[in-house]
């Protein structure tokens, strides 16, 4: 790659991962299409994006650990609940599947938009044995989607933690990024590699740097900004990703 393309790849990775780290998901919104635009086939771009996304979780984890905003018990629960599902890679990004996913993600954004107080204040619920068991089943299902999709599963986990367990957005974003970004994506990337998926290694260093810095910067903003801003960023990303998938852009 020439200098201009390398710089574009870094800026795109930095921007997408900063937004994802702030709102709890959606790094593939910019990063994945950028890889295809620069010439990678769909399957190679997906595998390469998954590897790079691990650095998003690492960057976010470093910042949240330093800030003391990461609830390790919750993060460990999400990691264990979704890891089994994250090992299952479904290569089904057909147009019908993409359109259905787009509608579902748009639904997430609309739901959040119509619930003005959603995630603004913690309101603990479903934190008993039955609630955690059902929550684990739901997270495992999201983990399956995570291995197969380009963007959006972190947004599912963020809203699920807010809606099902009653966390506010700040509480939900930190464990989501560590669990999905670092562990689920790591498992998914390893599974894709072992199953024979090709990764374009020459671009990995630039993507890792952009993802790491973006993850840290977004986590820094998340600890400083209000739940209202994080909620609004979440909604904007769901609308953009949903429309993109629905229209096949």
C-alpha cells in the first residue's frame, strides 16, 4: 500500500474504533467497508477485520482498568456466556440475511430512541439465578452472530445489558467492549483462521494500531461523558449500520 492508502486505513480504523468504544459496538461500520474498498475480497476482509478488532477490546480494557470503571464479575459473565457461541462461525451474509439484520439493528435504535430514560440510571433487575441463566442463553446466541457479522453485535450486547439487567449505558459499555472486542472477537478470529479463512497480514499492524488507539480514546470519552451522550451515539450507530445493511451499501 502507498502512503495515502496506509494513512486512510489508519484514520478509518481510528475513527471507527473510537465511535465503537464510546457507544459499545459498531467498529465494522467504517473499518470493514474500507478494507473492501481498498481491494480485499469479502471473506478475507471479514477475517482481517476480526483480528484487528481484538485491539479495540485491549485498548478499551486498558483505559477502563486505569479508570476503575470495569466490573470484572460482569465482564467475566459476558465472556463465558458468549464464548461458546463465538466459536460458531456462520457464513451467511446473503442479501436477505443482511437486510433482516439491518431491520433488527434499526429496531434496536428505535427502541432506545423511544425510551428516553433507558440506560440513564441503573435499575437492577433479573439478577437472580433464573435471570442470569436466561441472560447467558441470549448472550450465547449473540456470540454466534458475532463470529459471522461485520458489525453490530457489540450494540446488541450493550442494549441487552441495559434492558435485561438494568445497567446504565456507562456500566454496560465497559464489559461489552472487553468481552466482545477482546475475547469474543479473539475466539472468532482464531476459529476463522483455523477453519482456513485467509487473513491479509500486511495490513494488520496499521489496523491494530488504529483499533488500539481508538479503543482507548473511545473508552476515555465514555468515562468522561454523560449517559445521555453515550445513548445518542449508540442510536446514531444503530441507524447508520441498520440502513447500510438494509440497503446493501
